[in-house]
C-alpha cells in the first residue's frame, strides 16, 4: 500500500467522522430547540387569557368611529402580544423586541394595553388606571409583577411611538367631482366621508397596500355596470 493510498483513506475516514459529528450536533441542537419551544408554550398556557379579553372590551368601548376603532384595537392587541411574548417568547413579534424572562406575562399585557390607551385617549386615564389596578389584583405581588409592569409599559410606549406617524391624523381632502356613479353624501344628514385618509395609513401586517391592487368598478355606462345595478334591484 502506497503512502498516497494511506493518505486518501485517512482523509476519507476523517471526513466521515466530521460529517457524523456535525449530523449529531445538528440533531441535538434541533431537539434542544424543539424542547425549549415546547417548554415555553407550556409556560404560556399556565397563565390566564382573561386579561386580554378584559382590555379588549375596554378598548372597544372607547368613544370613536368604527374605522378609528379598528386602529385602536390593532395597537392594543399588538402591544399585549409583544409584551406577553417578551415575557414568554413563543411567537414572532409584531414590532417590539423588548423582553424580560422574569416578567409576569399577565402584568405585562395589562400594562401594555394601559399605556397604549392612555396615549390614545388621555382624557380617560382614570378609567384605564382603575382597570390596571383590577388586572394587577390577580397577579401575585413581587418582582415578577413589577418586571411585568415595567416591560408592558415599555412595550406600550414602543407601539404608541411606532404608530405615531402612520398617517391616521393627516387630513385627506376627499372631495370627488359629483357625477353618475361617483360617491356623494347621502340624506338625511349628508355627512362627509368618514376618515377618507384611511387608505393612506401605514398597514399593520403588510409593507404596502400597493401589493394588492383592486380592479376599478365598471364604467357607469357600460353593460357590466347596468347588469349589476339590475341584479341589485
């Protein structure tokens, strides 16, 4: 057996050993990751979701129109999601990457919702403070509660700042020229369009609404339009 043949066999054996070692390492890493995820999921299931429902009801009760309410609920739920996930990381974040594994997730959710609603409806702060006190009454006093409130407050501030310049408060002078097939105020109040700037607001879950173009309606004097009008009658 030549020296070259011995060298080739040594390289082959070494390569197989490295591949086997890497395979075992990757399998072990994947198993550990799966175990960690399962443990975190079980930890998340140990806590009550009542705080989420309670703050949803508080947010939904705020005096605003349905279009603005959709934004309010989206912000409140995004804040609660990221706050809970910051305490017990299981899912992908919405916006905030703040975290504290020592935080109580229920306290974090309550504090996050509280901070967002105070930012959106400062005149109702007393109502939100009372709800926060009620939510925290079910959380054991101690460092975990304190950490949860701190984490949730920080996440709530983050979400409020994240959406502060999303275009919701930029007026859109929506005044289409009157004509057949064009929207116009209707009786009896002849109220102008509600929140016409909404199409320009930054989306929550997609980068741009331009990705989903909607075909325009058929022309007023076209056959498809007359057919639809006849069917609706």
